[in-house]
C-alpha cells in the first residue's frame, strides 16, 4: 500500500455516502423483485447452511445462502473496483471502500423492509424479520455495529495529522 496522503474533504465523503444510499435504494428494489416477501432468500432455490458456530460469530446467527455468498462478494468487488481500476490501493482508499460497503448493506437492508410491500415499518421487528436474530433499540444489532465501524473509518479519513 502506498504511503502517500490524499486530501479528502467532508463534502466528498458526504457525496459518496449519498451515492451509496442511492445504490442501496436501487439494489433493495431489485432484491425485492428477486425475493418478494420471503426475506433472506428463504424461498429461493439456493443452498443454505443454517447452523454453525462460525455463522453465530461472523454472520449474526443468520443462515449463509448461495445467493448471499455471491451477492455479497459481487458488491465487495463493486466497491473495490475503483481501487483496482486506478491502482490506488492505499489504506485510506481501502477504508473508504469498506465504510461504503458497510453503509450500503445497512441502508439496503433497511430499505428492503421499508419499500417491500410485504413488510414496511409495521413488520420491521424481530418476529417478522426472524433472520435478524439480535435486535437493539428497534433495529438489528448489525445496523448499529456496522454504522459505528463505518463512522470510525470515515472519521479517521478526516483527522489531521500534525507535521513533526
């Protein structure tokens, strides 16, 4: 990774996040067309791993499906593609991609519930969204943890390092 420092303004970061939310909106709509009201690929013809200690640790206890394995990998490639195309693999750029990917998935998942005719705000709860095993303050724990990590990554991009 290169050690060169890139100046990144808050405006650029906010523009990037707006773009990420727009992408999440379109992807949520596409996923609603794919899954319908059967969230977490419960009705899709895909392989599933339901129970594993590794899923509990790294996946919030949710099932791992072939659909999600491919879609998560594809979106990671989408977020890292600017780095690959430009050859700018700096820690700052990797962090930007990771933070964007986290914000994307949190927003996409929330939007999936809000705009899905089979769900909406009334069914955004642990009973109806049973694949989200852990909830806190009215939302899946993954949302809070993911947003905290993304905020920390993005905040570090804007810290000013004092010259010695």
